[in-house]
């Protein structure tokens, strides 16, 4: 899936569809990132500038390392996992 296809896929979800793992929530707290900001970035992916597919643990999953740019030197990195049943699962928000 290319970047534009991923952005289109993300725009299909609503805020209630996003699942943030406990680990991702802890990482957001440590990095002083509001979870609402993470959800907003996912639902409105205009800041998404790069995505790299990673190896998923399960065969029916797709996993992406995604970078949301705020400036030339500042970005958030989220790891998102999609499967055929559930909406994106957000892991590891980095600042």
C-alpha cells in the first residue's frame, strides 16, 4: 500500500474505531503527547509524510511504521496494525 492509499484507508475510520494499546498510551504519557492528538492525526492524516510496512506477527495483519511531520525537525512516529476484523491498533507514539 502506498502513502496515499494508507491516508485514504485512515480517513475511513471514526474516532471510536481507533484502539490504542496500553503500551502506546504509556509511551504517549512519557513523551507528553495527548491521545486526542494521536487520534486526530490518524483520522486526518495530512501530516502523514512517510509510512513503511513492517513484518506483522499474524498472517491477517498489516503493520506500518508511520511518521507525522510537524516541521522539518519534529515528527511523531506511530506504529499502526490493521487486520481484517479490527480497525487500526496504534502502538509506540514517539515524539
